C-alpha cells in the first residue's frame, strides 16, 4: 500500500525521489523506526567476523539493467545490494534488510553521507527496550557502523553494523546494513545524489 501523504510530507525532500511503499501489511509505525530489536550497542565485532564468504561476499557479478552506471539497486528478497557498473555487470554486496512488516520499495537518492554516524534510538524503540542509550556517539560499537548513506529525507539509511552475523537476514526496521568493510567501500564509490532503487518481492 502507498503511504498517505498527510502527516508524512516532511519525510521526503522535494526532487529526491518517490515516497517509499511499505510491503503489504506493514504498520505505519515502521516509518519511524531505524534499528532492529536485538541490536547490541557497544558490541565490537572481530575482524574475522566481518569477513563474509560465499554469495554474501562483495563481488563483481553479471547483472542486466537499463540503469546508468553508479545507480544502486537493492533487492530485499535476495538480500543483495547492486552497484551498477555498466556492460551488464554490477558490484554485489550482501546486506541485512527489514524484518517482516518493515520492508519497503521505492525510489530515493542519497541525500547525505556520514562517517561513523551517531545513533539516536527513536521513542518507539526505547519503549520496547528501555535499557537502550538515548544517544550513542559513532564508533566501532555503534549499531550504525562505519558509514551512513541517508536516503532522501526519510529515516532510512544504508549503513554499517556492529553485528556482521546479521548480514543476509531480515532483521532491521527498514534500513539496509552492510559489514563495515563493505559500507566503507560503497561510501567511497557513490556521491550524494546517487539514485537508489529499492525493489521488494516475496521470495518464491
């Protein structure tokens, strides 16, 4: 369903893309949450844990697309983010995506980039997990990870994580997480203004 514009007008910058469309049955409250239940602020992953293997590892793959090189295409059902390279190729990154009820699709553009972003859990998350910090400065133990790529004027981001074991899973409240090495690599490759296409389809 398409979210009603009333009350959500402030969530998108003019010209930065269409409003995200939540997967069928997703609660409107999903729009106001940024992290998943079970995140562990302060946990610092080991370098070994951040080394992905197999399909989830960053790699150049065959990818048919009419999008211009430099475009980001996210397939939530596949748990992959593709950075289009041209000539039917793309850099593919394994990602963690929104859990059931928090997945969405739509078109956005990267509106801001941040290194080691701070974390401010929203009120809904604090209500469920009152032990969470109200503010956590950026750093290795921050659930936002090493880099943040902000999607339009929404609360959604492509960001790192301090829980690399969640890559390939449906765990977040709508954001897309990569291991820190991968999000740092992506961060250097894409500028502000990059087109981001999010596609969601039920797995077969």
